[in-house]
């Protein structure tokens, strides 16, 4: 049965066709996300509302947003939000859109919650370095109920976005610092667990990055000019800020992880482990500092 003009299904189909013509990879799914967000409905609910007529205002807004998507603007920047783990965070073009791999990093620590509780019986103090939207640190705050989470990012605008996300979830145990590495953190501050998804794409790979990312996401959050020297500074900051026996879990580039692991060992981290993501790539580097009993 052909859909009735003016109904939700009618506009959904026209939008899908338009995005398809513009070679957007998942046109129907994107058209659904954008419409669901506009109507403030869960995406699945669209399916029981196909016959609903759209108002002129809804039609105009939908058209505007579909045109944005046709120009490759990521759906998360159009809707202003992104689901992550069990949560949903506000995003803007000032922050990286949280990625599924990063959910795996959070999940890895969540699964270790009993070990964490045993190793750090007085409660956790966590630092999310290069925090962007705050997706890692805030999710850990919600999942692990630590005593303190520190978010730091070099971008003031990113910190503003992460503050909105902390407010959204009424998190009061979070501190924020605009900072290059640990430069502006109080000098005595140390942590049990440090997490980071720092920029890790070498500039030389820019040419392979799809326009949705390259034209819209903050380059500061994605690219590094010298991956080794950047990580040397980062590891040194982390090492200084980790308590004895502390954990550091970092997302990184599978092609460089081995070299970075060697670097970390040369800087004095005692235990290292490379962890696979769900596509079987070595994506996460897990480092520990010497515990008190070992020293
Ligand atoms: N921690 C944030 C994320 O994983 C931001 C990362 C970044 O800006 N490199 O999405």
C-alpha cells in the first residue's frame, strides 16, 4: 500500500530517498534517528505512528535537518546527543562524538568492579584525561560510584559540554579542569585510576578519514603530529599522578600500541597489557604503576 502524502511515513521515505541519492551510507536509519529526535519519540515508536500527519513546522525542520545530513553532518551533531553505554550524552561540534570502542573501555572497567573494590577499598579517585564530552569519566562515575572523578581537557568549550552532561545526571562528585595534560590540576592531586581516549590519529592518516569526521569533528580531539612524543608527555603526567599500584587504561591506535607499550615500560610502568576491541584489534593499553609492597 502506498503511503499517504503528508504522513510521517511519507516524509520518512522521501528523506531516505534523498539521503540515498546523496550517497549517505545508512539513509533509512539516519532519516529515522533525525525524525525521532524531532518528534521527541524513541526511534522504535515511529513504526506505530506511520499514519500520523506532520505539521508544517515539523516538515520544515525535518527538511532542514535532512539537508544538513546530506552535507555529511553527523547525526549526533544534528540531534545534539549520542547514546553511550547505558547513558545518553549531549554533544556539540566542540567535542568528539563518543565511539563504540570507547564504550568497551568503560565496560572493561565496569566488569572489573569487584577487583577495583578490593584493590582500592577506600573508594576510587578517577581522572579522565582528554575528557571531551565526559562520556568516559561520567559513565564511570555513574557505574562505579567513585569518591571523585576529575575531567580535564585542553578545550574550554569541551569542558563546558561535559559540565552540562554532569548536570544532566546530577553528578556532584566531579571536578573540571581546562588543562593541557595535568598542568592546571592541583599539585597534590593523585588518582587510583586514570582513563584516557586521547587524540591518536597521525596527521598522515588525515587523507583516509571520511568527510563526516574530517569536516565536522574537532581535529584537536582526533589528530596528533607526533604520536610518540605526545604519548611520552602523556605517560609522564599519568605516572606522576597515579598512586602506587594505580591503573591506567587508554584507548589508542592499534598500529602504534606495541611501540607505545615499550615506551611506557621504559618510563617505569610495571605491568602492561594490550586489550582487544570487539573487532579483534589491539585498541586498549592497560598499564599499572608499582604497588607499595613491590617498592
Ligand atoms: N574522552 C572523550 C571520548 O572518548 C573525548 C576524547 C577526545 O577528545 N580525544 O569521546
